[in-house]
């Protein structure tokens, strides 16, 4: 069964600190992996997208990594800001149905002053 | 605003009533998706359209749910005889079909939060 699992479920950090969120997936055949940021009460917004051949992608203070062999990804947030407080969702799509996104349950990040 | 829009943003209804949500995708996008998201979970795929054709429906979409995209532009999602278990955020997304997977990025609307009393 195609699944995406994320850890931790929730995380609290102080403003200015770094953090890393994890994602493991069993989706096959793999097409691409996305990280989305979802503010409370809003739709998800894409941060990064990586295909099989890419192992790192940056978007400002966000850096995603992908290890397609171990089927793991991470999202590293540098110098966190209060506005980073949100849910971060790992999303994987399979090559045979790339339109159907498989979502993890997300990591809820709270950045405190 | 050229993003995906959804209406209403919030809907409170009594059990047994019918509700209808609307989604307006990004104008040049020919694919449109509906998802349901419950608290603390990621979105779950419900259905998707390519132009006006509904190409796939999830098993989550019971016979009380129906989605349409009559002219290949906006879409509606109707829930008949609502139940308390239907309470969730209903998200719409759109994308443009292309030959590369990375181009098929889905852009999400703000969602419609449904509460069934």
C-alpha cells in the first residue's frame, strides 16, 4: 500500500533555531516528492518538489533532501521565524498515477519567540 | 487574484441537509481535484477532472457525494443528506496537464470548512 509517514507529529522550537522534519514513503513506482506548508485554515502551498534524480532542493530558508534508495526525505528549516509556524506536509506521487497525490499527516511546527 | 478560489469558506449545516461547494481553478488549468482533510491529517484524494470529464473517483466518495465540472472551468461538489462524519475541510486544487511530472504541480485553494451539527 502506498503510504507516507512523517515525524515528528509536532515540534516546538525557539525563534532563530533550526529544525529538521522527516518523511518516509513506500510509494512505488516513485515519481516525485513535494513538501507543502499549510497554515491553519488555509490550503497547502508548495515549498519544494524533487524527482528521482534530485537529492536536494532549496527554497530560501527551506532545504529538502531526498534519498530515493532508502525512500526518505527531510525538510530543514534554517533560522526559524514566527511565520514558519504551520503544518508541513510531505506529499509523494506515483509514476503510474502522478495526478493522485499521497499525503503524509504532516508535522505541526510551532515557533515561539 | 489568479489563484484557486473556493466558496463558501465556511459552511455550518444540520445533519440531513444538502450542501454544495464551488471551486474556481486557475484559468489556464485543465485539471481539477477535490480533497477532504480532517483535523490533524493530510488531505485525502476524492476525485479529479480533466476538462469536463471526471476521470477518477475515490472509494471515499460515497453515493451521497457528487462532483461536476460542466464546462471544464469551475467545479461543484455536492453532499446530500449530510452526516456528522462529513465535517471536514474540502480542498480544491488545479494543475495543467503536461508531459513532465514536475509541471503537474497542484495549486490549492483555501478550502471550505464544513461543520455538520
